[in-house]
């Protein structure tokens, strides 16, 4: 156990020294495995993981979902989502901020990335909210918080990575994220209303759009509904009825989604050859970086397993006879503390290999735990001092101080805590849809 704790501490130190997380986990994992099992075993384990990862068919789901999100962005669907949301909500006080939240939820359903959602919606929503006199703290906070939905509402890249790390069904994880994701949208709308209740000038009401305008705006979001239905419906088995008898694996669903997004972008004449090549280049770069992090995480996971850290933690829980809820509470406190200094993917890859065996050993459902981890990760994206979504937004907007954004997101991470408590006390909300598959 001591070797595992020292390895965990070593990774933390290297990451704080700005060593990339992939190299930090990979290096510590190799050295630790070498100490435990010898030089040849460590080199063999590392080489095998690199080869197996590069040849794993299941991992192709990652670049395909990334490519789908990029094609969607090129097609300009984000603007249509915002316009449709604004048509129904814009006339309320704080309506543009609420429209931003709803549009972020829709874009998250076909993007799978929090950072991409925040960066894209900032370019779409920020100019409109400024035009109507919205306070910067509400405008930026609604975008930063809405962007966090990208890692929960399916398809989600981070849920894919959790499924790969823990050998949990990616399809069931996707379906499990729907209700908590929609609950997040509702609670973020409550946070907007709380903000404008305290400061009515922060979000003045906009113009009311008539029924024909609303119906016209809805016609433009058919592509989002089609893609979401295609991907999630295929995973859920909606098409698996005579005479079609068609259902998708996660990889097949990702391929269908990427092809669908490509065809939609072509049909709208918004995808040039240069755009397509740029999307492929970005996909390759992002996927390569994620694969490197995954390899490092698996090397580190092998080390902590052979060092006996998860087993020792489980034995400690048994020896002290701690109730499962208390152990789960301690784990979540560790996640929240780490979220203040680590970005989401690093935190997930560093902790899941250690905590997952403990949590499942206590009888908790792995799908439920995966959603809980992602919700905690969402909180870390908007909490100081790291809050990666906040810094992405700060870089895109440019003229809003970071302190202003952090002040604005306070009501949003507070309702995230409420959502976390709801999901902890009512696990059936998470497992309702997966249990129907």
C-alpha cells in the first residue's frame, strides 16, 4: 500500500510541476512496476499496453465522436440551437442566459466535449447577451456552466474513457447520463432565475417572438434531433424491431453519428474541402493526446494494482467497519478537493483506478458511480482556482476578468451540489433508463 500512495503522491507532484499527465502517470507507473516486478516485466507491460491500445477496435469510438462534434460545429448548428432556444425563452428576465443553457444542452448532445461547448457557445451567445445589456458575470457564467453539460449528456467522450477504464458498458453509461443531464439543465435555469431575482438588471427581458417565429426556429434544429435519435436510439435498440432488426454498438453509433454530421454539413453547403481537412487534423491531434493519456493511465493503474493499493483500501474499510455512505462521502470530498487544482480528465484518470475497486466492492453500481464521478467532474470545471471552462471562456472572450466569471458561476456550482445530493440519495434516477435496456 505504501508504494501505491507514494506513486500517487509522485504523480500529483509531477502534474503540479506542469509535467503532462500522460507522461507523469506513465513514468511513475513504469518505475513503480519496475520496483515491484523487475525491469523486464515493466518494459514488457508498457510495450504490450501501447500495442494493444493502438490496435483496440473499441477505442475507435473516441475519434469518431470527436469528428462528429467537429462536423456539427462546421455545420453551424450551434447558432440554430441558440436561435430556437431564444425564440421560446428570450422574452423572460434572464431569458437569453436560459436560452444559452438550453442551447448548450442541445449542443452537448452532439458534441461530447465541455470545452468545445463552452468555446462554441461563447462566440454565439456572448454578442447577443451584450447587445441586450446583460451583465458580464451572468453572460459568462451561463456559458461556462452550460458548457459543463458536454461531458454528461450523451455522447460524452469522458464517459467513453470511464467505460474503457472500468470495462463498463458505454451504451448504458450514455443512456444513464440523460436524466442527470436534463436535471442539470433545469437546475441551471433555476440558478439563472436566482441571479436575476437578486439583480434584475443583470438579465433584462428581450423581445417576445410570435408563434410562427417559434415554429420557424424549431424547423432549423431537426439536425440535432436526428443525430441524437440516430446515436442514442441505435444504442438503446429503438431500431431493433422487425423488419429492420438494427442496433448499434458504441463504435457503430459513433460512426453513424460522424457520417450523419458530415452529410448534414454537406447538405447545408457549409463544409469546404479545407474545413473537412481541418476537422480531420483536429480529430487526429485530439485523439492522439487522449490515447497518450489513456496509455499512461493504464500503466499507472497496473502499478497501483500490483502494489495492492485498492485492495488495501478495501481492507481498511472492512477493518474499520465504515458504512458505505461514509466511504462514498470521503471519496467525493477527495474529488471536490482535487477538482480545485486538477482539470477533469486528469482527475478522472488518476483516481478511477484506485477508487473503482473500492466502490464496487461496497456494492455500488459501476454505472451509477460513473455518472456521479462525471457530475463531480462537472463541478470542478467551474470551481476556482482551476475551473477549466472558466479559463477557456476567459481566453475566448478576452475582456472579462477571471474573477468576474468565477463570481458569476457561484450559483451554478451550488445547484450542481444540490444535483449531486439528489443523485446520491436517489440512485434510481440514474439507473432508470439503463435498467430498461
